[in-house]
C-alpha cells in the first residue's frame, strides 16, 4: 500500500486525524494541542520546530523506513536530537512506570502469587536495561552530536560506533506479554491486566519505531554532519595563514558566501541550512568577518559587498526576498 506523504501545507489537525499516533510525535517535538486550522509549517514555526524534520519523522511514522533516505538532506540534526531526548523522557518517566503501576495493581503478588512476583521482577529488570540504554545515548551519543553541531569532531568516537552497538530494546517486552498470556491466570482484576497487556503491546511497537527512527534517520543524518564538519575543519587555514588573512582583510570563499546571504536578508539559521553547516559555524564565520573587516552592521556589510562585488544590487532588491522564501524553515 502506498501512503500519501504529509506536506508542510497540510493542516496539522488533518495530519493527526489521519495518523493518531502522531500525537506522541507532536509531544516529543514540544508541540502542544490547540492547533486550530493552522498548517504543519505554521504550527512548527510557532513552536520553534524545524518543519522538514517534523515532516521527516511524521512520514517515517506513517510509511516506515521506505523513502527515509530522501529526507536526510532536509533533517536538522539538532532538532531530531531534541526529539529523541524527549522520547527518552516519555519512556523512562511516564510510559514504563505507568505500565508497572498497572501490573502491580493487576497481579497477585502475595506469597501464593510466585508467578506474579517473577513477572513483576522480569519487568523491573527490563526497565533497568532500558534506562541504562537511554542514559548512555543521552550522555554519550547526544553529547557527541552537540560537539559536532558546535563545529568540533572528537577523535575518540563516531556515529558508526553507536550504530554497530545499537540493538532493539523491545524484545523483552515480547517475551513478557507472551509469558503473561500463556502462563498467568488472574484470580481477579482481569480487566486491569488486559489493559496493562494492551499498554505493553503499544509500548513494544513504540519502542521498535523509536529505534528504527534512530537507525534510519538519526544515524545517517549524523554521519552526513560528521562529513561536513570534517570538510570544514580541513578547509580552515593554519594559524599563521589565518592571521595573515585577518591582517589583510581578505575573506575566505566561505566567508564571502555568508556575507552574500546576510546582505540578501537570510537569518543565521537559514544560512546554516542553505550551506549545510551548523548554526555555530555560521556564528563563528560572522565573528571572523567582523574582525577582519571591522564591520559589525548589515548596512556596513551591504556597502562592502557591493563595492567588492560579493553581491549585485539586484540580488539585494529582488533576490533577497526569493532567497529568504526558498531558505526559510530549513534550519534549526
């Protein structure tokens, strides 16, 4: 079956009604309910969420991994990392504890309920494994990504190392639900146990999807970022060359590009998205430009750009608006 891809012009309300599981996706992007008739783009912009990244995840939820590669060049790694962090908080602080409370109420854990006790212990051990798994990602993997977004690539780690060791964390839930269904006969509160089982099924699917997003969107998007940071680092001049360029007021080719887009009216986020570099890299270039030229205002940069043929007057008057429209919403 082929599914229609969601677009930024779709009404967010229609998207959620078409795929109710995207309610959780909204929450993990920090988007509250009360969207009215606003489009996906309008809702994302109102809450500081990168629209292409939201759409990449939403379409992944709807269609699965098929076509994920087509979204990679539009994904904001920073926005996706924030989404995954919130997902971890949802599992660890809400969903898994809520299931445990239901199991505790539904199971007979008295002295005669040895099977019930073992089931609960099985679940507690599983929760500990999930917490360890997600805490490692929060502290090690996401911290590494933050370094990359800052324009630095630590030499002792790579996203490939994470990918090689990344394992699904839903398998034990499959075992647990099978054990309960086959071997536990409730003496009472059957409805509660049924509700807990339903939640375990839902959590199992949610965790499987979460891991799939990490494998098929997050890992390849970070790998692209690694290449970009490596290329930018290799292109940086040696300290002596940098000082010489600074003294001469000579801009590098990348700095001239950034001056061009600043003068054309793009924001720092939009420039980062257009040039496929991090926001911190853009800010660093802008500091270097100001230092080299002694110019700190857009008006001053505009004069410099026209005199030095970095930009044409027509680009400022006509191209600037078009540049902003084509670059808007692509960077976080």
